[in-house]
């Protein structure tokens, strides 16, 4: 991805806000959780997604989508 596609300015004149959305379950399959996370990531657009992470502890599966908040001034250009 080219720097210009991120929506961030190189001087970092504005601080973007990092957000996350968690998908967790004890009974859903990993496929279902990852599909939910992928669907969410698709709705916010690839320019705002930072990463997708996953973990499992005590039988609870978690997938997290980390992304730049839409209201961040650098990312307003990505909203269209």
C-alpha cells in the first residue's frame, strides 16, 4: 500500500485514534469468527484496517480487528 493510500500525513499533524472490534465466542467455529471479522473489515475498508489478531484462552476464542477511527482527520479522505 502506498503512503498516500493510508490517509495519514507524513508530518503527523493530527493524532489518529486507534479502535478495535472484538468477535468472541465459546461455541462458534474459528471459520465463523474469522468470517465475522472479515465482513466487518470489509465494511470499514482496507485503508483503515491496521491488523487482525486472534487468541484463545480458557475455551474462549477471540478475533480482533484493529483499525483507524473514521473521525481521524488523516483518514477522512478514505471514507469516500
